[in-house]
C-alpha cells in the first residue's frame, strides 16, 4: 500500500534559519504530492503541491520538488519566521486508490524562536 | 467564504453514549472525507463519499457510521462511544475531478470520551 514517511520532530529553529523537512513516499501508481500546514487549533491548509516528476511546488517562500528517482518531496524554506511555527504534513494522492484519498505522514512540528 | 464547517468544536461524552459530528461544505464538492488525528500519528481516513448516496470505508471505520443524503452534508455518527475514540476529527472535501485537486479541511471537532 501507499505510505509517506517524514522526518520526526519537533524541529526548533531560530528566526531566519534554513528549513528542510524530509519526506519520502511509496506508491503503487503515479501520485500527486502535497504539503499541508496546520496552525494551532486549526484544520489543515494546503501549502503547495506537485503533480508530476520534476515539478516544483512553491508558496509563501516554501518550495518542494517532486523527485521520482528518489521518491522524495522535501520541504524547504530559505529563511523561516516565527509565524511559520506549525505542524507540517506531507501527503500523497494516488491513482491506485480510485477515490483521491490522501495518505499522510505523521507530521513534523516546527517551532521558530525569535 | 464558509468552506467546510464542522460542529461542534468540542465535546465530552461518557462511555456508551452516542453522538453525531456535523460537517457541511458550500463549495459543491462531490468528494467528502472524515479523518481522525491522534497525537504523533498523522491523519487516518475513517470514511469517504464520492457523491450523494455513496459512501465507503477508509482505513479505520470501526465504531463509526456515515451518511450522505445531500452534496453539502456528511455527518459522522458514533453509536457507542469508547475511550479509544478520543481524538480530533476533521472533515474535508475536494472537487475530485483529478487526483491533483487539494482537499479543504474544516477546523476540527475535539472529542473526549470519559
């Protein structure tokens, strides 16, 4: 079955530091890949997505590139802010599922300190 | 824009009680989903629906029931509450026209079974 593995947290960074959150996946079909962000007390929001190999998704200074050869979709940001403190989820949607179900990683909690 | 609306936001139940978690969306999405989120475990799919009158089990359906009588509403029913059902529940919807369509989440219902 499909699965998503992302680096365990929590991750604590100082403001303006570089962020990488690793994500790898296994899928039976040709998945689309997503990063969702969850701020405290809220639901998940789509951060960025990529639908095919070598696509780069980007939003709010965050980027992730769909790497089919390494089955990875690592999230990066060059300079984090305190407002980026949240839980980040990597997810995939696979043609094999037939229902556009999302398979989520366990989430990585990021804390950015001033 | 309301998006996906979940009620209630918080609820405490006694073991053996029943309740219905409400979910409504105003985006005319065909696909709707219920997830539970346990600490450190990511999101697990409980049930999903691909349209009015059609529902199917996800990864963790035991102890829950759903119905989809309209496009807008997708309630989740707990018949005999158990402590293992203490969790945060999220409803989501998507256009479902392609696997690259993101899911839109509600703010969640925090449920405690005592």
